C-alpha cells in the first residue's frame, strides 16, 4: 500500500487542529509554527548520557577492585586498572555503536521502499515537517505485537524500528502518531541516553551472571575442600560476594533504566502532537497497543525501556509507579485526548 504525499510542505503551519481525511491520500503535517524541541532539553540529555557512562565506569571498577582485595590483594589495583580500561572501551563503543547493538539484539532488519513504501513515505513526510536534517533509517522487527522504538546517537545516525504487527494493526494516522513520537526522541537526543543505558544494563546483567556461574562451578568444590580442612571462611566470602552481586546488579540495572525518566514518554507524546496536530492518531495507536495480547518476543530487560509501550508488562496488569520504566498507558491516552 502506497501513501502518496506532497513533499513541498510550507515551512510554517497554522496552530489550529489539523484537518484529517481518513479516506483520502496521506498528507504529512506542515512544520510547526514554533520550535517543537528545545535546546535545554537536548543539553540535559547530553549531560545525562555522560553522567551515566561515568557512573557505570565507577561501578564496574569498584566491583572488580573489591573482588581483587578479597581474592588477590597483590593484583587488586592492576585488576581495577584493567576494569577501568574495559569500562572506557564499553562506554566508547556504546556511544558510537549502541544503535547497531540494540538493533541486532532486537532482530531488526532495514526496511526497503519496495517492501514498505507506506512506512518510508510517512517517515520522510514527518522528517520534512520536523525540519530534521536527515531521514532516520527504518527497520522492521518481524513480530505480531505492535510496538516501536528509536535508537542512535543523533539525528544524523538515527534509526526507527517498528514491528510488523504495528504496520498491520494500526491505520495510517495512528502509524504517523507513533513515528512522530519516535522522531521526538530523535530530535530531543534522548535516544542516545536510552540506548547507552540499554547496552550498560546488558553489561551489568552479564557481569552478574558471570559471578553466579563462577560460584556454581567453583563454589561447591571449595566448600568441600574447606570443610575437610576445617575452614570455611573463603567459601563464605565467595558466597557472600555472589549473593551481593546477585542482589545489587539487578538493582543497578533497574536504576539505569529508571535514569531514563518516564517523563520523557510524556514529553515525546506532547512533542509528537505539536508536530502532527492530531492527538487522536497517537491516542488511538496507544489504545490499540495496550489492548493487544500478543507478546513481543524480541524484547528483553535491557531494551524494554526503549519501546513506546512496555513490552514486558503483562496484559491487564497496572504499571508499578515506582519501578516501571513507562508511565501508565491509560494516563498517557487521557492526557492526549485532553489536548
């Protein structure tokens, strides 16, 4: 299905509600009259990204240094230095390549105009209206659950991934609302913060799993040797360290996800409506996503906060206000329909 549109949109549009013809050819919105993304928001997201990388590096170095003090005091500082190098390399790689990592983790493949003309045309029209310098690359996740996310470090290196379920289950103006929401993340630069957080959450989870596997494969033998020799102090310390890692790592991972504030979803919703001037498009899309029972198989704990709707939340279960990475869907829809 091809959505034709006129790419020669006026540079500035009327602030009145946009007139929509649901049965006519698709027309992207004109450019907003006033700036729809503000520089202070962009600067805050850049600062948050570098602060997140610094805290992650300190956490990784502290864990390795503590383990070295307990088990190899002579090499503790060497291990801490090695951990610092690894943390720097991880931060550097996540800054420049986190989009590729996240897209690969999600099983996304680049969309072509021949296969998905309606997606490409809508994204191009919104990009023109938004005044962005480059059209983000479009990616497809083959999954029946309707959902989407944006990734990339800046508008020049951005990508928007949508599921096949989203394309099949939403109408064209609902799709426009979802894409406008994701372009808001692109323009506001918070996709860098959220994508870097996804990579670092995955690293922390892997670190936790490594400690637990070390305990599983070596703890039993050490306990048996310690019991035969009459001393169980080393095994007790190893067990305590493993339990601490098991408890602390998920908490840190959750805090990293929450560092990407839920308020950014409200802001992206509001900015999307400022761009499209059609609140019902995004509200209807969120309602359709909330009422869909299909699980998103491609999502995991590291990437869940990137999506427009929490893909790991069970259907019919209200989001926990303290630990949820997304605001309640009903509240988001209500806010949109009050605009």
